[in-house]
C-alpha cells in the first residue's frame, strides 16, 4: 500500500494530513532516506519518524493562565477546566485558551501535537479533561478513547421532568440548515449517551450523563432530542432558554476514569461542581423547600 496509508494504520493517533506533512518535510524516512507519500510499501521496510507538531500548532504563545490541576505526573495531567475557557485556538480565537496555558505550564507541551490535548470540552462546559505529557502517553490515551474505555460522566441540569434511566443511541452530524449547530441526523456519526435522573427540581431535573462516544455537543444534542435541553443552553433550548436564568449550559464533567498510560493502573478522578452551578441548584432546592 501507499506509505501514507500504511502510516495512518500504524499511527491512528495522528491524522493522515499530519502524517503526510511529516513526509513532505522529510521527517519520515524509509530504509534510511526521505521519500514521497505515494511510495509503495511491500513489507519489511524500516520506517523512522521524527514527530513534529503540525504547522497549525506552531506559533501559539505560552500564556500564564491559571490551571486547576487535579493530578499530574510524568505521563499526564488532569485539569478541572472552568466554564468560559476555550480548549484550543480556532474559529477566530487566537489565544487565551487551555492550549496556551499548557504551553506555559510545562515546556514539553510545545513538542506535542495540540500540546498533548486528546479530547475537548465546550467553552461553557466545566470539568475534568486529561492531557498527555509525552507522545507515547498521547498515543495510549487516544487509543483508549477510540476503544471507548475512557469513562466520562457529566452532571447536567435539563429542562422538564425526567424519570428513571435511559440510553440515547442516535447519530449526530451538522444541522442541515444551521451549520454552526449539531443535530441528530440520518447518516451522522454514531453517538451513544447513557443518562440517569438524579433529582427532580422546579421545572428541571439534575441528571447524570455518561458518554460512550465523544461527538461535538453530544450530551446537549441528545438531551434536546428527548425534549429535555440543558438549562442555559442558548443553542439547543430555543425559546425555553428563559425558563431558568443561567449564563451557560448547565453541564459539568465531574468524573473521569482511564488506564494510566505508564503503569497500566485504573485511575479515577472527580471534580466538585463549580460555584455557579452549585448556586443554581441551591436556588432551585430552596424553591422546593418553600
């Protein structure tokens, strides 16, 4: 097969475009010499790669943005991301992101694709996010994500009364009309969310949601598809947004569990609700008591 096809199979943690860029830059050698992406491989060749962040990752500034680090060792770190912090530059956002904070936090981040970031949270979603500190750890964590063995649980406050437990198994893709939104659409990417109602509150239900896949806006889209959009979600709650006053979607990634890339040990972390979310629940519970 072609060299770029073989590389994509051997290194699934990197996109084919990134691997092709490394080939063009001479960072991939076959049998000791740089080559072309179209070169055919027949088996038995010796391939050497000298990884380098993609050109889109270069030039980002290290910025002294405070990080709430829950855990850190030589292989990875786990941060509790505040609402309002964008994870990665893009869509008109050049800096002030988690990536910029990571570049400042430790110098080795500059040598890793996306500064070691392996998954994301929406800007206005708070909670736990794992970051790799070595290329080997990043590969290991990406493969865990692909194998769906990383367990991610969220607390979501949804509009309306929700009872019991359930699973939303519905494909997600771009909204056919509103291209900045996602939606349940035929032909979309597989998406599966488990939910469990925890507490009934005035006009809303505190719900635990667990991801089996990690699509953009997955919990927000899936809960809206049930008729229970998230409190404060201006994108998916529509006219119901005014039912409860909250400045963002009420979603917090409170639990994260995975296998440590180095030791192979099962690890789990939890993050308390941020102050704004906790205050919202207190206000609603006060309404119940009254």
